[in-house]
C-alpha cells in the first residue's frame, strides 16, 4: 500500500458528489489550498483513478494550485460498470460539466490548466475538440499520451472491425506495473489496487476509437488552442513518442512545446521526477495568468 501521508496545513481535501446530465452522481476529488492562485483539472488514464494522486494533490495545493480529479463513470469510486465506457456524448458531457463546475468554483480570473495522462490525454483531446465544450481554460498538458494510437497501430479494416464490435466481451489492455514505475511500493499498489480497471469491454474500444476520430478530424479545422505542452520521460515503454508528438502538433496547429523528464517509465508521478513535474505544471499554470494580464 502507499504510505499514509499527513495532509499539509495548506490543503483541504474533499470529494464533491457532482451530478451529471442524466442524474448519475460522480466523484470529483479536490485538493484545495487556502488561497487559490491557479488550478489543474486532471484526466486519469485507463486503470488509474483519483486515488493514484493522493501524494500529488497536496503537493499542488502547497504551490497554491487547486487540483481536481474526476473519477470517470466506472472508475475509482464513481458508479458505473467496471471496464465500460459510456457513449461519446455521455463521457464528454460528464467532463464538460465537471470542468464548467471547476471554472465556476475558482472564478474567471484564476488560470486553469487541463492535464491528461495516458488515455486521459485522448479524453482531453476529444473534449477540447467537442462543440459541446465551451468553458474557458488557459493551458493543456498532455502527459505520456499516445494520441491517435488506434489509428497508428490498426489498419482501416481492423478499425472497422473495432467500430462494429458492440459486445460486452472483455478485452485485456495488457498493462504491466513495471512499465509504469520502477519503485516497489508503487508497483505493489498498482498490482493490488482493487479499484483499478484492467480490462475494457469490446464495445468500449469502439467508443475510444470514436473519440480518436473526433479529435483527429478536428485537428486542422479547430480554433486556436491555448498554450499546450507534451510532457513525458526521455523514453516510454508504452507510448510511441514520435507518433504521439506528431498528432499533438496537429492538434495545436504546430505551436506545442515538447518537454522530457529524466525517466524511462510511463507514470511520471510514480517516479523520482514527480516533484519536478508538479512544480513545472504549477509554474506553467501560473504563468498563463501572468500572460493573460500582460
């Protein structure tokens, strides 16, 4: 298990029971500093959930950054079928409503960054491209996200087969904790996390493909996006970084920055660069407020 940490004095942690458009109430986890100077909204990956950020949330709050993590339907402590992802409109509607809630909570003048890790980066990219998302934000951080992965690894016939498969049969994502981190305590946590999602239904893979199609189709026609950076380790055992960078630059009209931290593992927050990533993201977020006022 992860070590139990005593929350810093600067942090108030709470879980907000957030109603969705169809009445399902989702868990929005919040680490809130006494004075909010910036905010980060985090999109978690396939098997992870807000519980993976128990160490990170207080660190953001210590930097006066409010940190928000929504447990997607079927993930963490939010209700829903494990291994199931709802239709595109529902999942993006959940995220749009949550980000709008965060913006209302922090006000219009506080800089807000969106941060998507791994598969969370695809959810974030789709939300940024979705016409139903109208909330203002100041920066986007894609972290270890293989954007456009299904289009890069499957040919047209294979993608058509995925799109047509509406079964509830499980599909194993083949995740290995050693790819995520080299630290024993974190590997133990991942391997024994009862809330982790390790399989998807085949119908859910079709939803992921539809999400990819949404943001890939809008990449060249979307309005100008705010500041954007792709962060990762020097190498990644799961992500083809060159392919991911190419899609990322398409999404942000070639204006994105690339940043690499000195690790070869996938989940940066479970490596020794975690603190550096928190501090960099905090500073990056706060700078957007400075730039906005310039």
